[in-house]
């Protein structure tokens, strides 16, 4: 079994970017604890970040060939805009959990709509970097129950 953790645009700036909203942890620190959490559960782990919508589509298409069992994705700003990334996830037919550091529903109205939530297994939002930990915990449970 394998979990792919995907990060969308501007998340490479975590720890420097709007820290009152997104917190002090760098993406590297988040990925390191994610890797430990998943591999401790004897599940393979891979992660990517991209600022480019087309790169994210390519990575999701590749996930099928790489036999990824579940995707945990923070689509960041593409949450609110990207039919292409939604379609890629539906095309590969790999279950996914949508994650956000902030709770988009308590922010600007344009963040209230997600192109992902209605087709996601689940959505975890508003816990800062812990959102990833909770989502990965759920991902591990889903995979462990299946196998
Ligand atoms: C985000 C919320 C999005 O609205 C925003 O564009 C982001 C990050 C979050 O993790 O809280 O870049 O996905």
C-alpha cells in the first residue's frame, strides 16, 4: 500500500507565508512528520508540491501507474478553481482526502466553494499542520481496514 501526499501552490512557502493563518511549520517539517507517521504504519509514502496546475495533473495521472492506494491532497488555491485537478482525481479513480490548514468556511466567500469536497472520501480543515496528521491517520485506517 502507498499514500501520496500532494501539496498545491504556495505551500512551498509554509512557515513564511501568512503565518497567522497557516502557522510556523515549514513544508519540509510537515512532510518529515508525515513520512514518519505513514512509514511507521508500514505503508509506503511519497510527497510532491507544485505551484503548477498542469504538473499536479501529471503527478495524479502518474499515481495510477505507481499503484498509489490513497491520495491526501491540499489543493491550496486550486481548491476553488480547478476542474482539471478534480477530473484527474476522478480519472485515476484513487480515493482521496482533501486537507486544509485553515478552515476555508470561516474565510472569504470565494474560499467557500471547493471543486473537491463532493467527490472526496473526507475533508479535514482548520487544524493547522495537525490537519495533515488527522487526515493521514484516517488514510492509514482506511488502508489498513482494506488489506
Ligand atoms: C488552503 C486554503 C486555500 O483557500 C488557500 O488558497 C491556500 C491554503 C489551506 O490549507 O488552508 O493556499 O488550502
